[in-house]
């Protein structure tokens, strides 16, 4: 479809068993929250249901607002520091998912490998190791 935005580069752990450290991975195209998050939230909502909050490391993103509109709904954005390679998704009370965030300028082969590792069932590899150049 001409003019349609590209789909988010997203890989989710197929069983959603939540046995691993990560529940999947996301490879944004930029560091612009308002350009990236709405499509991600919409895509995640199709798999997980209503997303009510996204938590991200403020230092890794430009111009972080308090909320963002996605799929016609307002989603709150929470901030934390020290882990720019993760993004937390809250679906409901104490119902959290953790995604590895692959930096936008990562080489495609390395990004694919990191995403596959984070989306593997029972993954326990830390973000720094998944993102380490091979």
C-alpha cells in the first residue's frame, strides 16, 4: 500500500510463556518516540491486548512525552534510567512484558541475531551480550 508506514520490526517469544528474561525484541528505525511508539503499541496490542503503559530509558530517546496516542487510545509513558536496551510494556496490574531494544543503526545481521535471541523461548542472555557485535 503506497504511503503506508512500515510495520514495526518486532519479534515476540512464540509461546508467551514468560520463562525467559525477555518476551521479545524491537528494532526501532529512529530514536524519536512519537514516530516509533504508536505503531509498536498497535502491533503489540494485536498480540497482547490493551497496552496501558510503556516504560523506557529517557536517555536513549529524544523528546519523551508523558503519554502517546496509539490506536485511538492514550498510553502512558514511564521513564527509568540505566537500561537503554530495554522497554517494558504494561498490560494490566502487575502484568509486564520486557522487550530488548535493538539500537536503530545496528547492522541488519546483528539486529536479526539479537532479536532471535531475545525472542527464543526460555532466553536468559543479558541485553549487553545479545547486542554485542559478533
